[in-house]
C-alpha cells in the first residue's frame, strides 16, 4: 500500500480564495510587513541595504530574515502579499513533509510508514508552531534535504548538498541552519565530499554571510542576556506538552514555542522507530538537554555552550521533535506488525495521568481519545485497532495544530496614529514583562502599539527595533534614555519627537499629550533634537549647541546627505548607529566620522558651507558578490555534470557497472 500525504499543505494556497491568511504570532506584525517593505524597495529599483524606519537605521540586507536572496520569497514581487505569504507557508510545510517522507523511506519504512511520517511532519505542533516564526519553519524545511544530500553517493552529492546548504542559510534562521550542517557532518557519507558541499554552499551565500557576521559582531548578542535565556527555557514539566496540548508555559506569557504536541500514538511510533537505531537517540536527547538546562540552574553552562547566541533554548526542543519525525514511519510499521505493546501501555497511561494539565474540554478529548484507543489496541490483538490508533493520533495532531496556523481575514485597517506621521522618530519604552503581558492579554492591542515592522507602511520611524539583533551602540544609548528624567539628554539626542507610553501620563510634565487610543498615550517631546545637530564642542550632556543651518535629506534608504552653513568651527553630530559599511565624504573628500556618545557620529567642521554625504554598502560588498557569483556558476556546472549520471542513493542497490 502506497500512502503519500506530503502535498496536503499545498492546499493552503486556496485559503486566500475564502478570505483567510495564516497570520499567527509574529507574521502580521513582523514577517508580512518585512516582506512588503523589501518588495516595495526592489520594485522601485533600489537595493534594500538599510532600513531607515527602525532602530534609528538598521542593517536590512545583513539580516537573513529579510529574504532578499531567497527565491521562494520573490513571489511577493508579483503577487498580493497575503497570497504570496500563504503560498510561502504551504510550500515549506510541503517541502518539509516530503523531505521527512524520503528520510523515512531511507530508514526502511514502506508506503504506509512514509505517508504517516509525512502527515506527522506537517501536523506536529512543534512544526505548525513555527509558522508564527516563519524563518525558522523555512530553514527547517531544508534540513531533511541537507541530510539526504549528505547521504548521497556519486558526483551529485557535492552540488546537492551545496544547494541545500545555501537555501537553508538564505531561509533566514542561522541556528536551524547550523543544526542542519551539523547533522550533515555527523551522519553524512564520505566526509571530504560533505565538507566540500558545505563549503561550496557557503561560497554561494558569502555575499550575505559576511554582512551578517559584521551585524552579529556589532550587535547586542552575548552572554549578558541570562534572564531572557532562562525565561525562554523549557521547564522539565513542560515536556508534558509532547503528550498533552495546551499545557501553559510559565514565564512572560509570550512563549517562544507554541506547542510540542505529538500525542501518544505518534510518540510511540517514533520510539519504536528509534529502537532500531538507538545510537541516534543521543541527538534528540542532547537537544532536549539544552532546552531544559537554563530552567534547572544550568544557565551559565548553557551560555558557555552557546556563547549567548541562542536566546530561546526552547528552540532546541523543537529541533528534538523534528529528529523524531522520520522514525515515525518505521515505528508505525513495527506497531502495525504487532510490536510495541509495553511502550504503548506506558505512554497511554502517562497521557491519561497528565489529563488534568490539558486545556479545556477539547484538550482533554485530544489526550483521552488517542491514549484510550492506543491502550485498547495494545491489550487486544488485531491490526485494525492498531490502525485506528494511528489514525486517531494523526487526527488529534491535526486538530490540536490547526489553530497554530492562525488563519484569519487579511488586512488590518488604517494606521491608528496619524499624529506620528511626518514628525520624526518615535520613542517607545522597552518591552518588559508588564508590557508583554498587556499586549498578550488582547490581540487588538497590537494595533495601537507598533510592533515589529508595522510602522514601515505608514512611513513612521521607531528608535527601537525588534530585529533579532540591535546595534550595541544603540542599545547603550537606549539604556541611558530609558532611565527617565536622568536620561533626558539621551532621549533628546535620539531625535524622537514623539513618545508612546502605556497609561495616562502625569500632568504638568515637559512632555505634552497629543492623543490616546486604547490606554496608550502619544506625547510630544518639544526638546527633541534633529538627526543632524551642530555643537560648540564635543557632544555630551549639558554641552551647548552651535549656531548654523543644517539640512538633512535621504535620497535613498542607503544615502544620507547633510548641508551645513556655519560661521565658526563646530562639530556635526549624526544620530545614526555607526554601522560597519558607511562611507563618508566631506566636501567631496573621504572622511571618517568620530564616535560620540551612544549612536552619535561626529564630524569636525570649519566655518563656511559644507556638504557631508554618507553612502552605505554591506561590509565586504562588492568583493563578496564577485566570490558568490563564480561559486553559483561552479554549483550549476557540478549539478549538470552530476545529475546526468546519477549515483545511487544510500540504501539503494548499486548498478552492476560499479
């Protein structure tokens, strides 16, 4: 019997026809406006090197989440954004399921087992939960193909692995990509060829890899975010979510992971499949160890292992579930053949014991029904009942996972804060636990509090960014501005004319209320300085301003021009993070601005009229483009040569000629 179910997620392409779009978690406020902003910039004939609307100007191309070089995201250039996004989600769920199915077949599963593994791949809570963190889903979709390519024989191994490696990187989640590369190195055949394939893949994407490395080096990642790491870990009781949907996660109310649910029948099949290759159990076990480690007092060890680069340890729990999926195929056939009676009773009993943790009547049903059928099938002989247990298990996973797609009508209505437009930058307080809890209590609050990149469509600039990395100098500047009255100078030099605060401000302050919506107040900061300012001496708190005329313009997102007229020696400060990649000229001659406090860049000027121009290129560009181009050509040549004469895949018989 041949059962193939990988194609079912492609039916999501029909969702926009009935007025529904997948909009869970970060998609409406982060990924969708990110895709739209990139597409608009490219459609104007501009390269989106920078984003001037967030983080006082942040690196855009260097962030792989923006997906400028990732082909599946190019549909946003030609299709309505909601339609392109829906196709993007469906395509990657199908790609992941197909890859899991091929892996299951390589492990020895027949047609039935392959189909069940594919269905588990697109219905598992850990996978559907990644739709809300879209770059994670898209990078994960390439991991099975990286592993499959590493197990190939013959001349096609190198180009296939290089292509999967490059696509995995361009999908935009470095942690998942590193995981895929690690699996390929650990489990691949012919290690030198695996290394060559991964190296060629890196050459292809070096044009973005180098700017990314510079972005990380200048960013705020490191070993200091211990509290955030601990909050993002999985407490040991949270592992019950493998068997029970809806188990609440302690912490901020904004858990990184939405679900780990597999259910007793699917988890049983994975366990039975791993019994054939027990040594591979070490991989998901190690990943679960990392996911739990900070929650049990091992935060220092976790920081040492990860270098502080992975802020949400629960990501490792998702990868652990991913490692189980291919084994569902062989394990399901072991179960249908009459094996696994004792493990089935253990998992069924454990699931029933955890029923009090299930959320609501539906959660109870999704635990009790699969566990009950599983226990009955284990106690009574008969293949039919064992079939029913697997079908019920898949059904429970689908029902539990469906809400994670977040299918909702597209469109959010007009921008709710017209008072912000054309008024300079907007300051918002840091998103601490109180604000996160307030936002999480009611979805409509995301409209009145700008999150992610929702501000870009309205042309509103925010001093903060919710990108995975913020420039270190910006974070230092914001930390000083967040100090309240003591940080007023720092706030003013951010060029933030508007402030958004939660709750009614106290009367009589220097910040003037302009408008309020939904418990949020917009204030006018009349002491805010412009982005370009003249100073009599070095910029610092209490330093006097210098007389003169300053006009700043942005001909494009990556170009800044400042015209200055001054009667004496002055210092010009620019409130722009000192990103590596700016090239400056003063009156046509190359110049290197000095570093001022926080994000301020300082240029010393004499009396007279001056023209200061800054142009941004990603670090290493265009040299890296010259390297990536030939790398892509080599990949294409190797692919043509290798796929004309396909070598056998692992597990297939060799031709007699070999």
